[in-house]
């Protein structure tokens, strides 16, 4: 493999990368900790509940749910089992596919999501938005769009 035309990472670029990754991980961990302590929901629970709350009829096929939150189907299946035990969701057979299942947001799950959303949004405000000016937020948005385009990802909805 030729390295011709490749630039190696310099010390400043590596420092910027590490600072970005370490800060993003700390932010994610603090948001998850606050979500758990404020609502007894994990970030995984919240992602699933959010996707189902936005879906037509508060229901998605398991494959659609996995795709919408970017999880492997086996990971989702295990997580849904834990959520089902807590009555946050229920699984139903797909009417048009005997091998598939429909994941349905229960009233208990909807209530848990509503209770968790207010403190979660407050944590986002406290830990992320309050740290940045409007101009800095615009730069974060531009950076995110560039990264998503480079990675071949769709624009978030």
C-alpha cells in the first residue's frame, strides 16, 4: 500500500482529536448519568422510547427500530427483553411477517419517556448548550454536517 499523497497526523491535529473525543465521551457519560439518576432510564432506553414515541401508532418493526437507532439487531433484541420486563414496551407478531415482530410503546413506557424528557433536556442545556455561544453552536453544526457528509451519513431529521 502506497503512502504517497498521504499526510501523517501532526501533534496539533492529534491533540485536537484527543481533546474532542475525550470531551465528547465525558459529556456522553455525564448526560447518561443524569438521565439514569433523574428518570431511571438508560440512554438505550431513551433512544428506543424516543423512536417509538415519534413513530406512527407508537410502533415499529424491530428491524426498522434497529435501523433508526443504529443498533445491531441482536443488541436491540437483548435490550428490548429488559425493557419488556419493565413494561416499557411490548412485542407483537407482525401481521405480514411471521418471523418479524412489532415493537409497541406501552402507556407505562410513554409516561416514563415523558418524565425523563424534561430533566434530560435540562441536562443538555446545562452541560452542552450553556457552554457555547450562538456562534459556537453554528460552528458545531457546520462541523457535524461536514463529518456526516464525509462519513456518508444522511442529514439528521
